[in-house]
C-alpha cells in the first residue's frame, strides 16, 4: 500500500492569508490559460524597493514592478489570497491548487548547499512537518522547478526591459501591454517543453542549473553524456524569447552562453567553457506594499 504524503496544509491555510505571493511569468500563463481568466483578474503590480531580476519596467524612468497574486478586498499581506476558498468547518482550500504558483508548491521548504530544509520563518504550526519530511523527493523537485521558472522568467523580463530602454526617454508602456507580451511569450515557450515530454522535462528541472565541473584548465570537450540536459532546453528557450522584438540585441541574465544552435556538440562545447554554481535567487513571499496596483 502506498503511503499518503503528510499534508498539514489540508486544514491550515495560514500562509494563504499572510503573504504577498510573487508570480513568475509561467505562473501567470498557467493560471490564466487553465482557469480561463485574464491576468488582470487575479494579479497586481507592486513597485520594488530594489530592482530584481523579475522587475519589469514600464518606462525609462521610475521603479521596476513585480507581479503578485491579488487579495480579497484591499490589498494587504494579511488579506486572504484571491483564490482562497473558505469551506464549512472553518477549513480553507486553494481554489487553483493544481495550478498554484511555483512558490506555493515549494513552501515551506528551501534549498541551500544542495540540502532541503524547512524555512525558519515558515508560519506552519509547531511540529506540522516531521524531520523526515525534507527528504521527500517531491520537495526537491518543487524547489528545482521554482529555480528553473524564475531563471527563465528573468530572461523574459530582460527582453521586455530591453525594448523599453530602446524606446528612449519619455516612452511609457501600460501593464496591459506587458501582460500581452508575457502571454504570447509563454504560449510559444510551451512548445520546447512539449517537444521534450514530461519525463525529459523532469530531468531538465532536476539538473537545473548545475554545470559539470571539469578538472582540466583549459577544460577538455566533455563527452555527450556529461552535458547537462538543461543546456539544450535553455538554448531553445532563448531562441523563442529572442524572436520577440528582433531589433533588440539578445538580453542575457544567466551567465551562460550555450550554442545558439541546439545540437549536442554545440552544447557540449559551451558546457566545457562555462563555470558551475549559477542560479538566480527566486523570490518566495514578500511584505505588503500599499502601492500595488491591479492589473490593467
């Protein structure tokens, strides 16, 4: 008999009423397409105190903005998520559980030094999670998925910001224009993942974004089987992103330059000359910001 995974969230929901939940582009696209909602119906744009890799620009001047799930009523951190459902008996349920944001999928765990651990600032009641819970493979998979999607989103954002910068001083764009771009990009980004298939995408997520270490200096060309499976995926993703606003030079965020031709030899060659240990810090949950504005 298969053991049912431990899940204290089934009778809790505190995190759904206590955080500002950041969104990456994949989250927006997935919720919008699966729930048949326009992004403006469930997200807000919040000005960032410091520009982040997920920070979009709507003009050559002014703050960068991050995207977050909206709230029921006035937007405050201690307001319930717009998708939180209150059921009988005082229980709460996520109304989009199968399509919830990647930060929600990985909460309350984090990863560091290749080890999964429970966040010290987690709001879960004491002893909600037994110590052995961090060893469950699903947590590592969720955290790797989060890293992948925020790294890809950083390059999607960089492309947009490059367009804004190229428009020159005084140019202004609406949030609706950005969201239209985002949805179009992710419509096309679905193709590389579909082409690889679910099993291969799991391999890509599991390896992301760890590069092989090569003992020689200069490094020798690695064997094909030593090439990380995610390099070819990143190449295809970049080709899709670069197809938007082709007059703008490629905007690279990850310090990686895999071959622009997605073939094994090209990926292997570039894997041999780039360094290991790169990853953008993916946002998780944030503090409230009263200046967040609804989509549109």
